[in-house]
C-alpha cells in the first residue's frame, strides 16, 4: 500500500490542474435534470431516474472500478462503498443530495433548469444546494481513479434523493442500511455551512464555519373551526379572524433570546480576533456582552437565526367564496429550534402565546436540535478539514465551529458516528445566502473547481492513520 500522507508538511501551492471544460459540462448536465421535490410523495421520479443514469454515464471509472460498489437505496438514492487498502482504518462518509426545491420561471436571470453560463457563473436550481456537492464528490473521485489512486481508508458516498422533503425515504434508508451492516464512521461530512466572505458583519476576511450541530425543527398545524353561514349576518369573530390573531401573536412575540447558551458562543469566541477593536474585546467576553451582541445581530434574519428559535408562518388557508362565512381556517408554522432549547419547551411557549382554546394545535413534524460534534485536537475529521482548507483556501483566516440553521440528511446518521460536520467547501458572499431556495441560485466556475479540488485533497488527506501530535500553527483552530 502507498505510504500515509505527511500531514503537516508544507504543500506545493498549486492545486491539481483539472480539465475545466469537463468539470463544468458535468455539473451543467446535472443542473438541467429537474429533480424537484415538492412534497414527500410528490417527487419528479422521472428526473430522479434520469439523474441516476446520468452519473453512470459521466463518471464511468466510479461505476466500473472493482473496489467500489454502488447500490440504489430507496429506489433513487445512491450509496457508494469505496474499499480502502487498509481495513484497520475506520471509514468516513461524504453526503450530498440530488433533489432540489421547486423554482419559479419568473424572477430568474436565466431559466432555473437551463444551467446557463454567464460571466463566469453557472446559473440554476441546485448549483449551491446541492448538486455542486453530489456531482463534485463523484467528479473528485473520478479524477483520482484516473490517476490510479486507491484509498487506504475506506469511505462511503451517500447521494440522497428526498433531502428537501425530510430524507426519510433516501438519506435515512442509507443510514439504516449501514447500521444493519454494523458500520461505524470516524466522521461524516454533509452540506449546511461554508466559507463566509462578508456575510458576518464586522469580519473582513473569509472565514470557514464548520457546523458542529444543526437546529431542531417543529412544524405545527393550527386550525380554527366555526359555524358556516351567510356573510350578510356575520358573527363577531370568524375562523379567519381568530386564526389571524393567533398567528400574529406568534410573529409579534419572538422566542426568547438564547444567544451565548449554545455552540454559537464557541463560534464567536473563535472568530473574536477577526473583529476590529472594540468588537474583538466584546466577542472574547460574551459571558458579559451576549445580551448586547444578540440585540445587534438579531436585526438581520440570518443573525436572528443564531440568537433564538425562529418562528416562520409558512402556510395560511381559509375561505371558499366572497359571501360564505368559512367553516375552517388553517395555518402552518415552522420553528427552527435553537441548540439550547427542546421541542417540548417551544410547544409550551406557543400554547401560552396563542392562549386561545379555539385554536387546535397539531404537530406535523418535530425533532430536537442535533448533538454537538467533537471539536478538538483529537477530532480526526476536524483536523483533516482544517488541513484541507488551509491547502485549498489559503486566504481563509479562521476555521471555526458553527451552527447549521437549516436541516440536512446528516441528522439521520447519529447512530453511526458522533462526529457529524456540515460544511460545503464554497465561498458564500453576502448576496449568495438569499439565492439558496431563492432566485438566481448560481456558482462560479472558479468556486466549483475549488470545491472539486477540496474534495480531491480531502479524500487523500483522509488516508492518514492517526493525527500527528498537535503543534503550533499560525492558524487558529
Ligand atoms: C445548501 C447550502 C449549504 C450551505 C450554506 C452555507 C452557507 C450559507 C450562509 C449562511 C446561512 C444562511 C442561509 C442558508 C440556510 C440554510 C443552509 C443550511 C442547510 C441547507 C439544507 C437544505 O435546505 O438542503
Ligand atoms: N433541508 C430542508 C428540508 C427539511 C425541513 C425540515 C426538516 C427536515 C428537512 C430544510 O432545512 O428546510
Ligand atoms: Zn435546500
Ligand atoms: Zn441541501
């Protein structure tokens, strides 16, 4: 077997030269397949099947190498098992998803499934979430295989097909299959955070945030029933009025500030030196200043999501005709739960806030915030990501633990490892955040190439047996 990589030795600055044309063509082809997931049982299955055929065509080495097995799980998801040459090393896993959220035809500079290339960017639904990872991982492996690479450490690649609608039929089934085989993972890497450049106010240089947890989620259905009748003789309060008042109370009474009670404390302490005076002092002393800091960062939606459990009114349905008093009004409210809170606590607060028995509350879906993954000198995954980020993104000035404010398929893998990390190796600028699930989702050719390079190096860096003794580094962990 080849020797283990020398982990901390300085590397040549230049990355591997990939065929840019080929790499761009492969991603664009994948973006053109409209793998839209609308509801759990409303998936574009034709597109999902096409996506499976597409990856077989574009990545022939991945599908024909004898030490790589591929399996279709839950009808459309893919699991790859890459058998390393040293069975003593505990395997790791790379996770991504092929499904995308729907996209409107209007509002975009180019149609969302056209994969148009313009001024160095590829536009389309899935360019950031998450075909960049799904295709990027397979692309990196394909390039490695062509160079006759065989890993020492085994690894798995999971490509889910229903992440955007829960992951229960895809990602979860992959996790259950691996668990049935008795697999344990040394670490797992999924989407969910990234390199932020100008996203956090007050930090000038790009910083890599690797999410060590993700928020919990609670979705409630609120229903109000009232007797139907003629609109000419309305009751004092209708189902619509009662429900509207209830949801308005939820919106006007945000959940309590919890800033400083979860891993965001660690995150800001790690980033403290990135801020100019006096903010650097403030961030280093959050035990004292967190009430002040949270009032400032909660003014913007993404800042607010770090501070508390968020409340989002997402569905409102009532009424059938202008002159009929409706019998039914219903609404859905989606809460994303701060790591320092639990479902039960949020539910109590909701009941107290609505404070109206006429509003029936039913739970559509609920789970607590995810456990916090290790972040220290001995955390193998973290050290490998750190090494790889320093190699591929030398302009990144800090690498810090973060929180994923959305949810990912990785949450189905807690029985396989406690080392779950969410990090998309892409640079996000301030205006990119709203492109995710929004209009004009795009990735630059340069950024996508960097992502493939990151994965290419990450796979090789993971061949190390064990971590070298920690030593001083100019980079702060
Ligand atoms: C798919 C995007 C992955 C990573 C996003 C990375 C950095 C974005 C910067 C700040 C976060 C703000 C908004 C992004 C919101 C959620 C992303 C987290 C999980 C995505 C899960 C999903 O919807 O598939
Ligand atoms: N990943 C998606 C879909 C999802 C929502 C809620 C729970 C699980 C998955 C999101 O965070 O919005
Ligand atoms: Zn998404
Ligand atoms: Zn996603």
